[in-house]
């Protein structure tokens, strides 16, 4: 748990400590400490505040993605503007929640992030949709693969993608396997970050 406000950090640690399936293994009061703790403790997930002195949450996320790529970062912040969201996701965050999220929502986000899924709360998703995520077809991806990747970035499940494109779930899975291989990612969280880089730069 990384947050520069001791009261907020203590409250979240206390909250998570009594949450089934969650064990808090470390705390950090700034980004530099968060990076060091991630490298040393290798937690499944880091809950990362954005606005911290010195090394902020975006830079800390970037450093963790580089030095401890097996550690997932979920941003937990009061800031939900599109610039903050995109900076964090592009830095390597697996998910983005606001501090209005309840314990159950945070717990679900931790569990999902630990399994490699991207996690965005409803407000954040709406902001990203307003930014019109649209991945262009390229020499790497066919138009259909680009379309599937766009829908992944919008948080759609395989079943939802199949329904929207009027194809079978098996066909969607084939497209996903192909596009993952082409863009060099291993899970949906990495695919979302790729989509954001390509579609919103």
C-alpha cells in the first residue's frame, strides 16, 4: 500500500487486513519507497496513490513495471481526470480505482489484477470511452484484430465481443491469441496498455 497520507494509508491497511484473501505485506509513504518495497517484497499487487512527494505514483509505476514486471500496480487515487488515468495506464498500471471505491470493490480489483486482468471502476471506464479508444489497423493487426483489441480496451469480455461482432466465442479467442502474439503481450492488461498507446497517442 503506497500513499503519502499516513491516515489514509493506515485506514486502507486496516480495511484490507480484515479482507478475506488479502494480506498486506508492506507500506510505503512515497513512490521511491514503493519501488523499493515492490522489488524486495514482490507482492502480487501494489495499491498506488498518484500524488506523492519526490517520485510520484506514475513514475513509481513505471519503475516497478521495469524492475518487477511480475508485480501488478493498481492505482487508488482521488484523481480521475483523463490525463492522470492515461499516464498511469501507459506507465504500466494494471488498474485504476478512485478512493470512493468500497472494500469489496478494492478486494475484487486486487484479485483481478493478481490474475492479470485490467481493472477500471465505472467512472474511469466512462472517461476512457469519452476519450474514444480506437485502435487503428496496421501492418501488425488485421482490421478485425484491431476491432477486437479496441473492444478489449473498452472492458468487453470474450462473450460480449462475440455478441457485438456476431461471431462465436471460439472465433474471438482465436483473434485474441493471434493479436496477442503479434503485439507481444501475454494478457488483457498488457493488451489494454498497448491499445491506449496506439489509440490515444
